[in-house]
């Protein structure tokens, strides 16, 4: 199993639907497309640090690392800015990143934008994500922390541990 962890500074952004104009044209909101680029750049920077690759302006095919085609586990920690209108005791708890964020955006929209952004870069397709966890908290330093674990499928002949009697 190979894993990678990196951060994206700034307020987490959620996935949004395509906008359709009166003339029938559709486009992705600028906020979504720019955040996807930020996610890709952060992943590539983390990959550079992990593999010692230097330079910029490369594509994933220039690296020794190609998109993973096996199961992927994705963990996100989304830290949102502390609202100004909250009482001081509440803000103090939030500064220590102990206050859960229970407002919009929905957890699935936070995960979807990361999954879509890393298609063909970290993994072949986001359908390979079999396990995910998203934690939303308030913080004095808004950011998104991402941990990716790349797993391999078992192969024929691999050792399979015996099933315990109580699980049969």
C-alpha cells in the first residue's frame, strides 16, 4: 500500500452543477474549474516532494508514477473559516479545531470535487474510491487536508487468512 498526504490552503470549495444559459450553452462555474486546478497542482507538488522530481509544466505521463488503477481510500479534512458573528467562547473552541462544521456544503460535494479533480492524475477514475471519510471543522487556518491510500487487489496465489469460526 502506498499513501500520500497533502494540503490545499484556503477555504474548501464544493462541487457545483453546470450552469445552463438561456441560449442553451452550459459551462462549469469558474470557482469549480479553478479549484480543480489548485487540487491538481497541490497533488503534483506533493508527488514531486515524494519522488524527488524537479521542474514544472509536466504532465502525469512525464513522471514515473502513472494513475493508479486499483482500489483507493480517500480521507478529507475540510477546515472552514471561523464566522465573525459567533460568541468568543465558541471562536476559542473553533481556533483549536474542535468545533464541527454542520452547515453547507454537503460532505459529498466536498469529496466529489476532489475525486473529479484527480481523475487521470492520481487514479484512473474516481469510481476506484471504495472507502472515504470527510471531516468538516472550523479553524483559524482554512484549508483542506487530503490523505490518499493506494491499495492493490489480491492476486491469484496470495495468502488468504483463514476465516474465524465466529464469522462463518
